[in-house]
């Protein structure tokens, strides 16, 4: 998805440009903005056209090694915004130039269209992809992180009822047959919490900071790590069983086992008592800022708020306030849509 909106805009803008010399200036401006390469501004026009054409040709021929030499290994997350801003500046500030001959103008036009097409293909090959099911709490954990980071991504649906996660090609992405799997360019990952940590670090400067305010402070990071371990080993196993019994069983036409619910609610109450004590001292579980520790809880809590188990959160004032705050975040609402 990354860059797709900009690509559509490129074709529309090109169609609206009457002066092909101005179109060429747009190519130069966008290309320089994309690569962050000031030296490109000094290239002769013919040389820039040549480079654009060669990159487009390399991508179309699936010669990713050649394309990487110019484009780099990934797509900058701010590229779409940069392109839109570039075009705004171009059309507001740039006057048409008339010192470009007809052949250069035609070459510019062809390179521009070729480059737009190539960028679209490059994005599909190197962008972020999540292979999972939108209702899965583990998949939602990853989607939530991407939304907090304002990153574009593609969700590739894996139909769990048909067992697609237990077959190829999904098993080549996660040999344990569990959603989600994740790709960011050449990098392939599975296990949702490992994926969220990768996103938080790799895109630390994007969107919401999901690490401690001072991510280099080892003691602060260790506190967040403890919180993530507690969520994974004490909270989630119990909460997920309750969600299975009271929510997911109904999807499959099964009957809730009330004895299991009562047993698991007693375990969850113990965990939430620990949380209540912690949240008396801090706004969030890892301190005064929202981190991955809090985020990892959100998907399953959203399901439990629609069940009788909600009472366990409501009975604890600090837990209740924390739950309301984290589940009403804009990113939290997006994964419910």
C-alpha cells in the first residue's frame, strides 16, 4: 500500500500538465525528494531521465538488486507525504521552463510514467505486509502497532476457518502455522510480540513512540520488558481463554463452558490486582508513557469488554481508568473497523 495513493496522483497530475518542461521539473523535484539526494539536483536533465528509465526497467524486469542500488532496501514511510508536498510546492512556486528541447520533453514524459509504474511495483514488492486475520488478537496486536506508527501496510487475509494457516504458502512464512506473519521488504518475521518490537524500533521516529521516553535507558527498557513478559505469560493466557469461551466459541456455534469461565476469571482477578497496585503509582504499566506493554493488552481486552468479564476491570478503579484510556486511542478504534 505504501506509495499507492501517491502513484494514483502522479498519473492525474501528469495528465493535467500542459507544458512537458514543467512535467520534467516535477520529475526532478519528486525524485530528489524521494531519495533525499541533493546531488541529483545537479545532474544534467538527460542523465536524470536516463537514471529514471533504467530504474523503471530494472524493476519491471524484477532485477531488484539493480533497483536497490538507487532506491535503497526499503521505502521511506514519509514518502507519500513528501511527494504530495513536493507537488504542492512545484505548482505553487515553479515557473515553466522553455529551454528543454522536444526530444528531452518526450523522454521526460516517458520516464515519468515509467517511474510511477515502477514505484507502484516496487512498493508491492518491498512494502509492509501482514498475513493474518483481522479478528485475531495476535494479528490485531501487529495492526495496532502499525496504526500507532501511521505506517501504510497491506493486510493479506488468511482464512482460519479453512485452515489456510496450516497449509502452504502460509507455512513458508510461519512454520508453526499461527497468524500473523509479517514482511517488511526482505525481512520476514512471525510471533506478534517480536513483530511489534521490530516495528517500534525500526520506525521509532514515526508516529507514536512505543518505547520508554528514554529508550536508551536500560533500566527503563527493562521495566517495559518485564511488563511485556507479564502480559505474555500471566495476563494473555487467561484473558485469551476467556475470550475463546465467551466470544470465539459463539462464532463457531459452540457453547460456553461456564465452569472454565469461572476458573479463568479467578486467575484474571489475581493478575488485575497486581495491575491495580501498579496503576496507583503510574499512569501506564511501564511508567508515565504509553508503551508496547500497554498496547499488547488492547486486542483481547476489547473482546472482554463485551462479556460479563468486564466487571473485573470495572471493579478496580485504576485498572478501569487505564482500560478506558488505552482502548479509546484512535489506533485502538481503527482495528475495530
